[in-house]
C-alpha cells in the first residue's frame, strides 16, 4: 500500500490546532495593504476555526500525512 500524500493546497491554507480544530486564515490581507486602515489589517490578522464538521473532516483527511 503506498503512503498517503498530503494535499499541498490544503497544507498552505489550513492548520490543525492542538485540540484538533481546523483553523483557516482570513481573506484579503495581502493585497492593497497601504490603503486599508490599521483596524482592518488587525481584524484580518488572526486565524479562525472552521464551523462545518463535515468540511473539517475532509480537510483533516487531506492533511492526514502531516500528523
């Protein structure tokens, strides 16, 4: 049986926390940063947990080779 390979697109976009939640980055933070207010840039700074369990199961399966 061949090894499970990590989905590289999922690896770049998602992160699994220590408790097992799937975290994603917020959207428009790298384009046109000079014209955005500092408050907006701070809001886009962190990571957010995914809401849907069915979607997070799919992502965990794509990232299964990492853990």
